[in-house]
C-alpha cells in the first residue's frame, strides 16, 4: 500500500499553505472576533482554482481527484476551519449536487460562476424539527403550472445569508412514510425567501449560519434538481462525500491544535524546566499525534475509495466519526497543556477548542455516523453489498 502523495499533490498543499499564510492567517482572529465573512478570500480561492476542484473543466472547473480536494481542505483548515467549511459546503454539496444531478442548462447556468467563486452556494436540508431525522422535514413544494411554490423554514444553513443560491430539499408529494422529497436549486433573490436570523454560535463566527423562511416562494419548475421524489437519496449520497471533507477539516484543525500544544510546551517553564521535558506532557502530545495520524489515514482512505469508484458510505462515516472526535480530544489536550492561558482569548487554542466542538455535530452527528456504519455492516453481512 502506497501512502505517499504525488508531486502534484505536494505542490497543491504548498500552494494552499502559501495562500493561507498570506490571505488568511493574519486576519483570521479579527474575522472571528468581528463576525466578518471574508467574501474576498473565496473570490481569490476561485481564481486559484480551489473552488473548482469538484467541477468538470467543461463547466469552467479544475476537476481533480477527490484526495487532492481533501488535501486542500485539510490545509485551509490548519489556518481557518471557517474558511474550510465554506469551501467544503460550496464545493462538495452545492457544486457536486449540480455537477452530478443537474441538467445541462443548470450546469451551464451555475457551475462556471461557482467554480470561480463569483457565486457561493449553500445546502439546505435541516429544519427546526428535522436534524438527524432529516427525512422528517416539513417544507413543502407544490407545483402550479410552470412554478413550484415553496413554504417552510430551513435551519442551520451554512453560508445561508451570504450564498447566492442553495440546494433545497422539500416534500413534493405524499404524507408520513409515503412522503416524497425532491431537490431544488433556489436563487437567494427568489421572491418569498427571507433570512430570519443568523445564529449566535459558540464558534465559527466568520461562517454565517442562517435560518431561512420560504413563504409562497416561487421558483421555476426547471429548478427541480434530479428526478422528482428522489431528493432524500440525493441528499444522503452528497453527504457521504462531504463528510470526508468535514473529516479533513477536523484533521487540519487537530494538526494546528497539536502544533500549538507542542510550541507552548517548549516555551513554558515550570519547576525550573520546560514543561515539554515532563513525561505527563509528552504522553499527551504522543496521544494527540497518534490520533491525528490515524484520523488522517482514515480520511485519505475514504477519499481514495471515491477516486477508485468503490463504495465509500461506511468509510466516509468512519473518517468523519473518528477525525471529529479526535479533533475534540486533541484540542482538549492542547488547551490543557496551555493551562490558564489556554482558557484566555489571547491564545488561539481557545478558538480551536470551540470550533472542534461542532464538528461532531454538523453533517451528521457522531451518533448518526455510528448508525450509518452499523447499517452498512449489517447489509454487508447479509450480502447486500460487497
Ligand atoms: N447514498 C445514496 N442513497 C442513500 C444513502 C446513501 N448513502 N443512504 C440512504 N439512501 C437512500 C435510501 O435508499 C432511501 O431511498 P428511497 O427513498 O428510494 O427508499 C433514501 O435515501 C432514504 O434512506 P433511509 O430510509 O435509509 O433514510 P432514513 O430516514 O432512515 O435516515 C439517516 C437515514 C442515516 C439517519 C439520515 O437521515 C442521516 O444521515 N441523517 C443525518 C442528516 C445529516 O447529516 N444532516 C446534515 C445536514 S447538512 C449540514 O450539516 C451541512 C452544513 O451546512 C454544515
């Protein structure tokens, strides 16, 4: 088994790191403190080709293998998990939805601008009463001539207030178990769409999370994405891929947390010595480094299954589960090493600790990842999938 990266992948990592050191690192604390969304950074990431890594060249993209895209997300997340999140949702949920399920006119309309960062996209599945139980959503889309009329409330929409368009999931027919959900592309300026509120969160302040109301919101029938009634399968398939992106985000964040812990341990003195010389600290660092490496390998493995056209639902869930739980443990360890200073806003580990917390929640909680893994294990045992 070859664990090495190709020359192109190494160059890509270097390019993203240089970009992030220049365009993100000096500003990230201010963005977070002031709740600023760095729109300009996404335009530049578009120019650099990073936003187009899931878009075919025929539609203006720089389509790469999935592992390369994952490496770019990991690298961005080392500097800002918020920026990595926006890129992940835009590229692996919004763009991929249209790239994989869109009709030709939809691809031509949205993909070239999305790949260049001229427009940003969001993904709107969750509702106030439907998070883990995503199929329990209540938003309805009824057909009237050549429009769909949408009514309902969507919540936890990443980039929701800034995105120019979003992938929306709504019930098009049936009740309860018989209900059929469909996917749509909805432009932000559609009449009847209103941003209700931007959530006040524990972290990720430079990634706005919106609650959006749809009241008699009319969109053309041609904005239906994929087959009518197949929306839930589309949502879950897309989430399989994007969960690998969240795993990569967790790996990047965890790597930085670990490095902050090492740096502090080498600087801080106690009892007449650098605290890095104490075994208690060394063991924490060793555990953290082992966790981050294991998380990275699971993440790269899941991405490589995508690249080899092999099933990856279970492996994506394993990567997401392990990497996000590991990021929380590592952020905890690194903050503990900082002692009282770790709890102060003066040190960046405090922000990373808060950011790590949500990674085990969004794009499917750790409990949902376990459920997905177990379902696949049982299906494999029954010989339904190989
Ligand atoms: N790939 C393709 N299709 C799939 C699939 C997969 N991995 N898993 C299920 N499906 C299909 C099923 O075959 C079924 O198709 P039919 O309608 O034709 O029968 C359909 O999708 C529904 O599947 P289930 O009956 O298995 O669905 P369920 O209601 O039992 O739920 C679940 C399964 C795993 C709990 C799922 O609801 C889930 O993953 N929940 C978590 C939701 C989630 O991750 N939300 C994140 C919100 S987005 C977000 O956070 C983004 C952001 O902005 C940060």
